[in-house]
C-alpha cells in the first residue's frame, strides 16, 4: 500500500511540472490572444486616423493591411524558434534573446538584446506619455463641457506622468508574466472598449457631417519634402501599432502543452492580428472620414470629439486602465532578465535573493525582495522622467515603430528561421525571405528618418 501511494504521489508530482522542470504551464489559446491584444492594441491605435490622413484613402488602408500580413509572417517564423533543434520537442527558449543566442550566436545576441530592451523601455515611456494625455483629456473634456469649446482649458501632463509612475511602482510587485493573465484580460477588454468608442464617435461624426472627408492622396503639404517627412512618420506610427515580436516567445512560454506551443501560438497570432486589423482599419478610416485633413494626432485626447463629453471620458479611462496593464506586459521581460542576471552574478547575496515577509494594516501579508523593489522602482522613475523630457506622442511612436519593425520583427526571425529549418542560400525560400526582409528594411529607414525629423522640428518650434 505504501509503495502504491508513493508511486501515485510521484506521478502527481511529475504531472505538476513541465519537461524543463518548471511549474506546469497553464496558458491557453484564449490567454495568449489576450496577452497579444494587450501588447498590440495600445498607444498605436490612437494615432491611426492621423497616419491614414497622411497616406490618404489608398495608401492608408493598404499600408495597414500590408503591415498586418508582415506581422503574421514574422510571428509564424518566430513561433517555430521557441524550441531547438526541433520546434515541437526540442529544448525551450524562454525569451527572444535565448532564441537568438541558440540560433545565431553570442555577438548577434548582444545586438538583439540591446534593441529589444530599447524597444521595451521606449514603449513603456510611450505608455507614460499616452496615459498623461488621457488624464489631461478627461480634465479638459469636463472643462470644455462647462466653459465652452473655445475656453482656455490647459492642464499640464507632468503631474499625471508622476501619478502613473506611482501606480506602476505598485504594479511592479507582480512577480512575472505568468502571474499576469488576469491583468491582460482586463487590459484587452479595455482596449476593445475604447476602440469601439472611438469607432462609434467616428461613425457618428461622419453621419452628422453627411459626407466622407479626406483625399485619395492624403493631407496636402507646402512642398514635396514636408509631405515625404509626414508620410515617413505615418509609416513609423503604423509600424509601431502592430509588431509584438519582442514579447512573442515570452507569451509562448506561458502556454500549456500538448498541443505543441508553436501551433497554439500561430493560431493565437492569427486570431489576434485579424481582430486588431479590423479595429485598426475601422478606427483609422472612420477617423479620417470624420475629420479629413484635420485628423488629430491622438483620436481621443486631441479633441477631435468634444461631445458627448462623458463618453470621451469613459474612453480615456479605458485607455488608462489598459495602459496600466500594458506597461507591465512590456516591462516584465526586463525585470525578469535583471532578476536572472543578478541571481547568477551574486548567488550568495541576501539583497538579491532573499524575500522578506511584509504585513501592512488592512492588507494581506506579502513577500518583498529588496533588489526587485529598488530596480523596478528606478526603472519606472526613469521612464516617467524620459516621458517628461520628450512628450511628443506621434513622433515617439514613429521612432519606436521604426526601430522595432525591421531588426526585431523581421531580420532576426528570418535569420533564425534559416538556421532552424536549415534553408540553404539562393534557394527559392531563401530568395523570397531575403527580398521580404529588404523591403521591410526600407520601411524602417523611412519611418525612422521621418519621425526623428518630427522630433527635431517639435524641439525647435
């Protein structure tokens, strides 16, 4: 009897762990879709009406669809790199950098790591900017409702950036991405809500105007150079709105198996990209149809819509709640990388490795690690400080989108796929993927140049 009970206990213990000895992963198709939507539908959706206005009725929708297709191809290639050498039963790569290290070597890992953390850090900063704009927009909306649309309702965003930082310091006590499924579900619901509100207000404005505004070639400019700068910046903004390659493997690492993680991830990517593309096309096109050449840089905070003021307020509250969760989605990989590196570097340090039980009045007891508290607090403060220095919404999104789009979403996934699938040089698939990568490289160059020019112009003005 004792032997039988012992065998049953051993089997149950084995069932509680995955093949790598980690606790059993419980992520599903639904949770993966929620994580992706939380990561993708963020600040980017708010700039799409402005981006569509720069590109026009032909260029805007076509560019959105092309970037959606590119994003799915990227996610398809990258999801097969979660395990090596076999994409179904091989050793797990827990992060984007792990996959690059295994497939491409240490030198390119350093390059990928710097770019990945730059994008994660920059996106966190963009979320601080966006949240401050939404908090300011709520104050302005109520002011305009009471005083009239021409009233001088000016509210600075610095205080709101600080307040958002304080909230994120508290949120940073969440241990890791595995503990955040509930945050992603709430954030995804919020993103749908404010996207629907923006879409509904756009449709209502088109109906009220009685006509569709806008031009086939987009907003006219004083000269060809100015038009090109704006088109390039719009490309950067749209590129920012889609790719989530820096988080894909971290999300895939939360999935249960069987079925194989790459199969679930490909399905989740297809569903999430289809949903986001539908919303992006609706928000971008109806925003442009409503405002034409006057399409605001941020659809819900730059006051294309004034009434009903309470609905604008609800939309901005949803943006804030979503970005509270979205910020954590983007900063958790950095937190976890810092935790792992310091644990390996200082295995005997109590400051790095020990947890202390804390009990506050009226709250349940929780455990705190001093290193995590100090590092994560410093990280949040630095993103808030950078947002205060560069509060330029569209331009910052364009720079981040350009930096992320080709190197991380295209180049490294393509190169890893070549190694993973042993694709030889000058084969048909090799030529197609090389051409695909080069075209995306040109998009990145144009988006980066246009967005940097926009930041310089804003600084000088």
